[in-house]
């Protein structure tokens, strides 16, 4: 059996505690120490995106409805998201962390992975670096902000360590203490082990984390029926197998309608705005797409979706809208719509565009660049299609959890 990796820990996982809610408390001292929650909408069915540390003590969790949160805590304060605040703090954290290592990977708006190998802080010790980072965050960014820091010989264990003593923790998992820590954890405590995988492990006679760790490769392969069993074998022993960049696969936007339209003409302006936002991000990343997918969730919880791949590369907002609207017409259903989503896929970065004798591709490219430049300088939708009139309150700015592709594009722009 392969022994646990006894190499020194060189990876650090940093997680900003209760990110959106804590940043709101940092910005407004009157909210500090009070149970608050940032929700997509403040209506009873609005989804809670981030409860504060104080709200979590009442049992309120991400994904709860506003009415469920208020049932547990009648005094719960509900706030609307303010993405510009969250991006600003992300950039400040990024700037601070880059002073320790340039090998830094943002995993989401509130999470970073730092590789300290071959950097001075590695020699002085990551625990000391972690304590210093905590102090500097309070001094240089915000005195109400706390982070949980995990240290380990691979990304999996660093992430696991960051979850051990939230909020404001600083823990390390290594070859000296892994057995003690594993003996106190349950299978769902491991990142990536959900209810379904827990049941699968149980069916293979694995009920504890220690049993999971002590299982041999062949038993794990028979449980997972794939190479994933071997990956878990290495992960639990502190070997790095998660340092993989799969690249950008798609761009998309989703919107839950406050008013449930059922006619395609009523849905058209909303779809147009979703596509304007999506295509701007597509072009900002230097991509073009060949595939479009449209999904509709109706108020009766039925779902319709349709995708199509095109011969030409798509990048122009108008072309993408026309293709998406044709898909919308194919749905043929007049039921009230609760949620609409659109995405583009089959991406190519900076492709060579085949010019058509009778088309104006170059004009579209130059026009799109000019409009994007104006909107970047003076604000989104300063120049926008007339079909979007009346949508100023619809499709607000949002930050998706784990949406690191969009975040990277924001940072580089």
C-alpha cells in the first residue's frame, strides 16, 4: 500500500468566510454582529446566496428561501447582491496574496489556492505565512473580514483543512496528523463526496473516512467503476492529481422571471438582454461559438430545452439573438415561464474567420469591438438594441458561485 506523502506542505487554500454577507458588514458597520443574508431577491421565495456567520448560528444555509430563513430567525436582514463590492474585495485579496507567491489560482470569488514552492515564504513556514495573511487582511483590506486557511501537500487536503475550523481557521493536514483528522471526519465531510457517492461507498463496505483511506486500489476501482477510485486513493494519501485546467467550455446566463411571461414576444426583451451580457463576455475572452442552447423552466416545473450547432462562428449579439429566438419559437408552449437560460458552446479562441463574398463579417467584428469599448468605458448597455427597452430592472448583474471563468475575464479586462 502506498504510504502517505511525507513531503512538506506547500499548498494553501484560502476561503473568505460568508463572503457576500461579510463584505456587506464590512461596508456597513451597523450590520456587524447581526444576522443578515444576501439573497437573489428579497421576496419570500428568493434564494439566499450567503448568510452571515451570525445567521448561520440559527441554522440558515445557502440555498434556503427567504421565508425559510425568516422562519428560523424573524429578525433576519435581507440584502440584495452588490457584485461590484465583491469584485473589489476579490481584487484587493488577490493583490495582497500575490506578494507571497505569483503561483496563485482563484477558484471562485471567495477562494484562492496558493502554491508556495520556490518562494521565500515556503522556507519560513506556511503556518507563519497564514497568520501574517490574516493580520494583513484586517489591516489593509477590512477589519471585519475573516478567512479560513488550510495547508496541505495537495489541493484536496488544503481545501479540507480550510473547512476544519470555520470561521477564521488555520489548519494543516500532513503525514503527521492525517490519521487523527481522518478518524474524526464523516464521508460527506470530504470535498466531492456527496450523498450518492456516500451510498456507493457504503455499498462497497466503506462507512468511514479511515476505511476509505485504508482501502486498496482494486477495491476502490470496483466501487467507482472507473479511474476515479485510483484518483481518490492518491488524493487521500496527499498526492497531487487535481492540478488540471480544463479550460473554458461555454458561456451562459440564466434569469428567474419576477413576472411569469408566457408569450415569446414578452420573453424576447429578456432573452435579448441575457444574450447581450453573454456575448460581451464571449468576445471579451477572445472566443467565438458554434453552438447555442436554450432552456426554459415553466411554473409547473416542466422543462424544455433545445440546442443547435451552426456552420459559422457566432460572436455578434444580433446573430446569437436571432438564432436563440428561433429556438424559443420551437418550444411552441404558452405556459408561464419561471426561468430562462441561454448558453453558447463549441468555443474557439481567436479563430480564423472565413470571409464570405456576400457577407460583412469584418464590419460586424469592428462594430462589436466599438460597441464593447463604449460600454466598457461608460457602463454596460449604454449602447444597446432598441429591443431591450424597458429591461433596466431585469437581468441584474450577478456573480455565480464557482464561476471562475467569468471572474478571470473581469480581472484581465
